[in-house]
């Protein structure tokens, strides 16, 4: 047993990834049917997907936050 740690997935492997002028802050697997809020609306009928939060423009003058969902196939 791994002490309750969640095994890595292609989605969670993105955590901390640096991209040009940005960084993935969080990448989380979301199960099919899991209830969540998108734009203030409760949604619970989505297929499984990877939810990614990232920052772009990593300097003191610009910090753009991005929330992205990517369907898993």
C-alpha cells in the first residue's frame, strides 16, 4: 500500500510543469459525474476530464490565471 497517496496520471504529471512564460499550478483528474462549479453553475453530468490551473506572464508586471478543462479520451 502507498500510504493513501494517489498514483500519478498523465494529468497529474503536469503539476508544476514550466511552459514558455507560464507554469501549471495544479492539474487534477476529475471523475465522470463529479459535481463541481463552473462559472458559478453547478455541473454534475460531465465525462471524466483533467482540470488544469496555470499562470502565464510570470513576472512582477503580469500574472494571468488560466483555468482549463481537457476531456480525456
